[in-house]
C-alpha cells in the first residue's frame, strides 16, 4: 500500500505508542471507578493502581473544583486519561 494511504495502525511502532496511551487511559479509568465506588484504600490492588495512576495524572488532579468530590475525581482524572489518548495518538501518527 502506498505510504500516503497508510494509517498509524499499520506501523508496529505507532501501534505500540497508541497501545501505551490506551493502557495509561485504562489505568486512569480504573482508578476513577475505584475512588468513586468507594474501594477499600488499604487493599493491595488499590494501592498498586493508585501508585500508577497518580503520577500518570500529571498536573490534572486539583485542576477543577466543582464542590462535589466525586465529580472532581471524574473530571480531573478523566482529563488525564483523555490527555494520554490524544498525545499518544498524535505521537503514533508522527511515528507512522
């Protein structure tokens, strides 16, 4: 297939980059669900996800304050998940 018609899904490197972004977004989504649904914070799985999600959230936690704690979590960590999807999608297009 000519280069002009290739999508980033056809390049192995681009697929890896996009996959990493998807994984980061899934980690953020799991963390959001665990916080909103009231998971036991002393659980080892929770602490594992927290140890991955908080650094991946970058500067987003605390960015918006709505007055509702659960909505704050969804908005701030959700923005981090969207950020990773957009940035890695852009990088994947450049790699392809």
